[in-house]
C-alpha cells in the first residue's frame, strides 16, 4: 500500500516557491515545504472513507518524526537536512534557500527514538542496526528563477515486517529476545527504495514485560533488496543471566515491502514442529500474512 499525507482536504505535500523578490535573491530561491495532518490510511481506505478520515484525526497514527534531506543531483552530496518531531511548534514546515540548479529531495516519516543518518542518499541508516516502520519518497527538483511549484507527494512504506507471536505459557525468567535476520538490510538507498545488499544483523529486544504471561509479540522491520524475497530468522529467548531458554529458526520466510509476515504458535513448548502452516491474507494499512507454527 501507499500512504498519503493529508494537507487540509487534499492529499499533498505543498512545495511552494513564488517568483517574487521575497523568494528570489541573487540566484537563490527560498523553498518552503508544508506537511500537516498526518493520517496513515491506505488509498483504498481513502476512497471509501474520505469524509470520516478527514474529520477524525484520532483515527489515524501520527509519525513521530519527519525528515527532509536535499542532495545535489549530480554528486549526491548532502546539502542540507532537518528533522521535525510531533510536538514541535513548526512541525511539518520546512524552509530551505538553494541556488538555482538540480536537486534530489528525500522525505522520511518514521516512529521510534533514533534519528536517521542522512549523510548518504544511497545509504540512509539508523544506529545499532535499528530499522523503524518507515515511509519514504524521493523527488527530483529543478530550481530556477521561474520556479513556482505545487506538488502532491506520496509517502510509501519502505520496509517489510516479520512479527513473532507466542501464546501459552511464557517463562517467568524471560528477559530478552535476540533475533538474527539473514537477508534484507538496514541501509536504505533512497534512490531505489531498497537496500543495496543483504546483510546479516541481530536485534535485541527487552521482553521482560511479557515474562510469566500467556502472550508475547515482537516485530522486526527490515529493508529489502527487491520488492519481495525470502529470509531466515533465528530467534533466541534469554533469561536475566543471558542464558538461552529456547531458540527457534524460521526459514524461507516470505517478506515483501508493506507486508507484515506473522508467525504465531507456542515458542517455548517442546515437541511442536514447524509444519502444517495455515495461511491467511488481510489487507489493511499493512498487507498481513499469517502462519501458525
């Protein structure tokens, strides 16, 4: 699915540059980007429920961070970047002054506590192998004395998701879950919307809040090297002393951009195999693919 950013009642990001003395100074143009009222809804949802979506902001999920980065179109050198966060007084408004020329402008929208490293348009990444639920768009921009532009931009989800759920008894001494992913990547090439190469990486999750319960769920987001691929995930549950309680390997996991692949079963119960998978599809904001293990 693709997701639009709503400005008033129009799905758009407004890029405005009026051809007057206030915006054109000595071969430079002041460009202002306005992004307001985040509402993440699929295009199908928009068509069917547009009035309700526009009226009820609480029905949508706001992205915590919005980044803009401007690169030279030839050298791909980063010229300027800025982040706005929900709660900022000027959240959703960006102003840059650029000389006449050609540029690549990248918008990112994402949640989480980490900030994207935007130094390379071909290798955007987060620290510690972290990948959030992330939306992306890239536009090519020519700036001249006559530039006057209003442009609608669509932010598309740029990640796939692997979700692991365990029912029944979760051990009382559970502390961490370490998930090693083989395939996919954590460096995003904004020019293509994919990772340039597959990488093996590990993620550590604090799951102590699930200890002693009957339900556990974690989600791993990843960039892919193409729109779809298969991956292998090794999940290891650890106690407070970092001793392994149980490990499971999930092979040939079908992954796809904007698809959440969920495996549900009893992670901690011995004797349960990985066969007899039941597949169901659901289309919402994510395309959900679910299996029982």
